[in-house]
């Protein structure tokens, strides 16, 4: 088990290296970043000077290894647009992105579970049909569109919800200001609600369909048939046997969902003015802020890899037949 | 029928042959297509989905014939006409209205089918093809090749897809083929992982051993013997992924990345409609939105059915959802 | 087990809800009130260093820093006005190169440090020093455009700014008015990193709170007498998505939002919360003809008829008649606008008598026929590509597509190609963008020469000069531009030459002249606020209406 984790961590290093190399090459292939850091009236000499100052005149491999070397020492370099260490800029926004992702993850799990189980136990009924149709529709709406619709309906027409904005919860929590985090909590939830829904409706739909099939599959198994034959109540059958065994495939997929949700946040952060990493990195790419893009990609991919690792560990934990090596 | 048994005289010849026919029909191996059709008809919804998708496919193929107007023709004096707009002579001119530059919404929706379908199929074809080959190779050859391909997959998995898409589209610029490339590359890993897992199972099976013993080349074993046996789960996933690609295209359009302005797509139409939304030009969003919704729902229904029909094993495994 | 969990959870909930009101007040998203004005902007400031303003690297920080920092003179609210600010007057040396500003007494920076001529000189030298690596408007644009040499403090209150040559007075004053003044001791004590995040200001407001990615809150500086301070707090909210910003205006959470999409005007008006204003802007919108003989599209494709055709003046004149700017403004931008006669803004000191080219497609076709480019069997005379960027407002894709359509309609098949901003700019600067390109360039209301500076004279290389993106090599123009500085002492002769040059521009056009892009601004009904034609938002001048 320990060797497995150590191996996975080593693998993480390989992955992060690969990710940085890919990012580094693509951002430089996209043209000389210097043009973003000179005035549109700059002369050729001024551009050359700026290129030298920014270090873009060095051979690419030198620039890349320089970045890696500094990264290993914990120095990500200054963001070209923010002019402060890129690491700080990304970490400032990370809590907001985590709020959205974790919130979306919890919501998609908590809501999908009862829907999936209910639909499975009432298979073929009106309730099943309605729920699954709803799930299909939920899977057919782009996140940005859903977000705008929520704003329009709950924010503008009904005025029940704030249109956009953010109240910090995780940030004070991480910084040890627990009372502040708790004071902010009601407000934080209020502002989180609509973005969280927008980011997770697709996952809710997907998960509830998945849970329904998983439960149905288990209900067909011999041991459930036996349990029923023994005369156990339907409730006991469901709780003891069906759901518990259905959990294994469900949990794996749910854990992978976390990574999937991170994908949706760039769009949803834009719609709701959410101060997260997604929007930051989008702007950084369009401004060719090389250090900021690289740092954000390293940290995000680290988060991805961690989520995947947790998924694998949970898989092994839930299903003793699987040995992690 | 044993020779010692007399035929029942009470049963006429014709009656017997009729029963024989019935028995034949029940037990004779039906063709694949017969089974598929009857399974589909029993499930009902897939039939509706197929009909709808066929209609969309027809739209895509016959767009130039079906669209009443040039989808890119800007009529600057006819901007934001509501649906069922008549021209000065009282002729029905814009059935589904016009957009903020006076382009005909109906024509754009019809042409949009073309791009959405093309992008969906091509991206899935590309990602599925590359992923399957890599997964097959990794699973079959194992060792260093396997390690290399799977590490590549890990890197790809660790790269948030949308970020990857932004990076690549920034470099390549906008264009239908670039979009196909990005969306295709974005999903090869799914196919590679499944193809590899399936190959690992198939590789050890007796018939593969048999083919190998007969002296078949490695290539032949991989592509002629194993590949056909691992296709089922891949096809199921592909049907879901086409729907996913159509949605991804919409999200990229929202961020201002994707296809050129002159190429009408449902996603871009939906994304562009947001500036008119508060002003009540509902038709700009509703028609492309419905097109996306019906197509995606149809593809999902079809995917569900394919999974149940082709490979009930997959039910509940989470694959393809 | 289950019971315990339920109990624990309920206990936590009770604790949270019970204790919440007793603890420090919760953080909230700032909303407008009697003391607070909320302004929405799409971009987010990167650095708040006063030497690093605007440009592609700073985004919207210039708008905010115009409140936290003061300038020697200020680009005024009214059309064409440049008003005294930290300085009450200035004198110019006989040769026109040395400008001495006389500053007010008793000025201070936010930290109490006295603000004197030494600080003003420091502000100019700091941003211009290449060793500091600043870019953007001050370091990139002002330094180059004024030929800045150095700044020095002559006395406690007199600062002299030295340039290489004389220059049109209004232009130079306007450019100097874009340099933000900050205190020497405070900024020398800070590292560049610290200066990017901290503000020791000299303006009417000081930085109170900066929540990255969300908002920046400014507080009125007590005793700042040079400008009004209509609200105690100015909050700048960063809202990237225009539809969301409009929704915030409609729900009364935002007081000012400049450059909302024109199509949302009705929704804003119907809400009863805000006015939806349309007014002429200063940003010149045009279609450039790239005349660079060495541009890749000409070199690689020497037989391309279109790329060769636009080298001819008669063809470029013909194309002017193809564009219906009135239709574009009325139907796409939902307002009216005046077609430009040259590269100078109609609202600026443009040519007094020239009439804009009318929309006359028949005439355009006639001229093209006469020039020897008849329609082919497919109705096409020649084809052109037109790179553009995805921008908003007057440069929105709809406008670009409409112009391409209008050119196509007269047989000049034009394809608009939307490029990533960086690629577009890189090709623009190296004069490789084209054959046509859809562009914009910032303009002014206070100096014709500011607008004309896009195409400098022989001394700067004329055709080869970096800013002459069309590579237009008109001898009369280039010579004229070189002559202008020598005429600064004789405004009448200076104006006469300007007018002759503009006529040359009109007759041998390197652009298809469109218009100064109209601007939009949503302004809450609860405030008095005068909109500006330029990019800025003067939040300090907004006041609460009496009846509110």
C-alpha cells in the first residue's frame, strides 16, 4: 500500500513535468509573447529590448529548464501582468475554485443518490420515467446557458438570489480565521448556490442515471434474489445488499467527477464573476502571461492527479478484491 | 422426430409445418439487424431517437437544398425579426426570425446541423480511433510501450480539458478542423484505457493463442483478431461522446473560441444569443437550444439502448455515462 | 452512530447560526448605498503600480488609478478640455522642448508625505527608465510619443519636463496628463512586487480593500481639495461577462457600467433602475489597407489580384463608397454616428469642409469598372481577406461581418477572419496584416495631431515607422508631419498644414474611413453623472441625486 502511494507520487512528478512541457511548448508556439508586453507603438529595438528583459530571447530549452529549476526551489517567477509571484496570484484564487468544485461535487452526489435509487426501485413507473427524462434534459444543457438562465430567473425576475459575486469561506478557513469563516458561511452559501447548481446539473443528471443502472444491476444479482427469497423486507434488501454493493462502481465514478467538475468551472466562473483560478488562467493565456499560465497549470494538474489518486484509493478500500500495487 | 413414433393423425400436414415455422422463428439464429430492430421497437424511445437523428442527418446532408436562405447573408435592415415575419409583399420571409445581423435563423439552424454533426462525428472518430489503437497497442505489447502510452494518458488526464482546448485553439486559431482536433485529442484517453483493459483480457483467451500458434503476425492478431472483440464498449461510449462534443463546442463558443464566424453552429448561435436575451429576442436562443437538446437527448437514449443491447455487462459500470 | 451524527450536525448548525451575529460582521459583496458608488468593469487590474498603466498588461487599472493618483493636468470631462490639476499652470521654453509645470502648495500623498516637484519629476523618470521594465501607456506610449528625455525639479513647486523636440501644444499637454504622479519616498521604499499590490496615492481616493478577482474598494481622501468626491466609497466590481454585468445593473447592484452591449439597452431602460446612454466615442474604427510591398501575402502570392489592386489610389477611393456606416450604426449599434473624413475624430479638430464619402454602391462599382477591375462571370472582381479581432461595441463581430458583406456586394469578395488578439497585434506591428484589416485606434478630443500621430513623418521612417501599420508612404503627408513641430509657435500655419494633410489623407486614403465608435454607458437613475467620450470613468464626479 505504501509503496503504491509512493509510486503514485513519483508518477505525479512525471505527470506534472509532462504537463508543464506541453504548456510551455504550446504557449511559445503561439507566437512571441513579447508582443503583449510592449506598446503597439514600440519600435523594433524596443521590442528586442523587452524580449531580452523578459527572457524570451533565450533558447526555449534554457527557458524551460530555468523554469523547472526555479520551480523546484519553490520560485515560480513573477506574473507578467500582476507583477507579483505567480504562485501567490494562483493561490489567492484557489479557495474560490475549490468552493465551487467541492460544492458542486457534494451537490451532484447528494442529489443524484436519492434520484438514482428511487428511479431504480420504481423501475418502469411514471416516477422513473419522469426522473430519467429530467436527467436526460439536464445532460443536454451547456453550463453557461444554465447559469445565465438561473441569473435571469432567480436573480433578475424573482430577485431571490444575488446575480453574481462571492463571499469567502475557505480562504479565511485556510488562513486559520475560523470565526470569520463561520460568520461568512451563510453569505457564502447564498452566493455559492446558483454557480454550484450551474456547475453540477450535468453531473447530477449523469450520476443519477449511473446510480440507477448500478442499483438495477445489483438487484438482478443472485444474492439479492436470495435475500428476497429469505423473506427480508424490501427496505432491508435495498439498504443491506443492493445499495452497499452498488456503491463500488458509483464511488469510483464520483471521485472522477471531481476532476470533471474542474473543467466546468472556467465557464461558470465567468458567468457568475466568481474569483477563481479558471477565469484567471483563461485571461493569462490570452495575455500570454507565461509564468502565470505555467504555475496555474501545475497547481491545477496537481489537484487533478490528487483527485484521481483518491479515487483509486477509495476503489481499493471499498472493494477488498482489488489490491493496489 | 424418432422413426418409431407415428405422426399424430389428428394433426394435419399444414398445421405441423406452421408450428415448425413458428419454432424455427423462435429458435433460428436471427440476424444481428433483426435482433437490433426488435429490441429497439420493444424499447420504443430509441426508435424516436433514431427518427430524430435521421432527420437531423438529412438536414445536414441536404442543407443547401433545405435552407431557405444563405445562412451567412447579412440583411442589415432586417435585424432581429421575430419568427413568422412577413416581407413587404406579405410573403412569409423569416420562419424562425433573424439574428442581430439579419441572418436567417432557420437557415443557420439547418446548416448548424451540418457542423454539429460533422464536428461530433469527426472528433469522436479521431479520438476514438487514436485512443483505440494506442490502447490496443499498450495492452497487447505491454512493457515499455504500455508504460509510455499510459503515462501519456496520465498527463492528458491531469490536464483540465477546457484549459487544453484554450491553449491549443489559441495556437491554431479558429477553424472547424482545429476544433475537431482539440475535441478529438481531448478524449482519446477514455478509449485508450478501455481498449487496453479489454485487450488485456482478450490477449489471454484461447482463440488468440490458437491464432498465434498458427503463425499469425502480431499486427494481424492485434487488428484482425483482438480489435473486433473489443469494439463493443467503445462503440457505446462513442455514442455518448458525440453528445458531449456538441456541448463542449457550445462552451468553447461562449469563451470566444471555436469555429469561424462564417460557420454557423448551434453552440455559437446559443452563445451569441446571450446579448439579446434580456431584451426578449427569445427565438435566438430557443431554436438552436432545442436543436442541441433534442440531439443530445436522442444520442443519450441511443447510447443507453446500444449499451443494453450490445453489452449488458456494461450496465452499472459507469462506462459511457 | 446515526443518532450521534445527527446530533453533532444539529449542534454545529445551532452553534453557527447562534454565534454568527455575535461575531464580527460578515463579509458581503458591496452594494450601492448613500455613501457607496458601485462601478462594473469587465477586466481586472493586474498591477496597481502607477508606472504600469493600461496596455494589454494592465487592462482596466488605468480607470481605477485615475482616482487613486492625480496628474499634473487632467483630461477633462468636457470635449477637448485639459484642466489644471496638481499643477495650476505651465510655461514652455522658447524652443518648445522644456515644459515647466507650477504645482499647488501643500499637497500630500496618502501616507502624509508632502507631494512636491521632486515627486513629480521622480514619477516621470521612474516610469521612463528602461531598467525598471515598465510597459503600457506611460512607459510605452507617452515616452515614445513626446520624445521624453528627462524630468527635473527646479524648485519645491516647479517641475520641468524635457523632450527632444517641440510638439503640438495640446497634444503634448494631453500626453503629459496621462502620467500618474506618485511620491518618491514611498515608492523608493517599496519593491516592485510591493508597488504592484499597494497604493500610496496622490488622488481623491485611496485604496481601502482589494479582493482579487472580485472588487476593489476606494475611500475618499480627507481634505483633498482639487476634485469633488461625490461618494465616500467607490467600489469597482470585476464582472467579466457583459450579460451578467447588465443583470447587476437591472437589479440595482451596479451604478455605472460603460460599454454594455447595445442590444441590452431596452432591458436596462425597462428595468427603471438605470439610463442606457449612447454617445459618440473617441476610438477610431477603420478598415486599413496594408500597402507594404514586402508583406507575406504579397510576396508569397504575387498574382493575387486583390492585394495588388488596393495598392492603387483609385481602387481605395472606390471602396469608400461601398460602406453604409449609417446603416451599421442604426441597425447594429442602435445609435447614429457620423462618418469620418480622415483619421481625425469628427468630434476632434478634423477637416472643416471635407464631406464624408457617401454610401453609393453604384458609384463604387462604376469606379472599379473604370479602374479595370470588372466583375467576373461569378460576379467577383477580386477577393480580399480581412483579419479582425473579437471585440465588443463598435468593433463587434457583427460590424466586421457587415462591412465584409458590403464590400462583397460590390464584387469585392471580402472574408472576415477573426484572429486571436496577440496574433493580430503581432502582424499589425510588423506591417504584415492584411490585405485589409479591421482595426481601431484610440483617439482624442483635444488635438488633431494626437489622432494624426498614427502616421508619422520621414524622420521616424514614414512608411516604415512602426505605427504606420498600413505602410502608407505619402510624400506630402510625411514631409508635412516633419514640418509640423517647427510651426508650434504659429498655430494658424500649424492648423493650415494639418488641414492640407487631412485632405491628402482623404484623397489618397490608406483607410476606409468608418467612424469614431459610439459608446454606451448604463448609469443608475439615483446618481448624477456625466459620461465621457473616452475610455475613462470619472467616478469621483458622480453625486447622489437630491431626491434620493
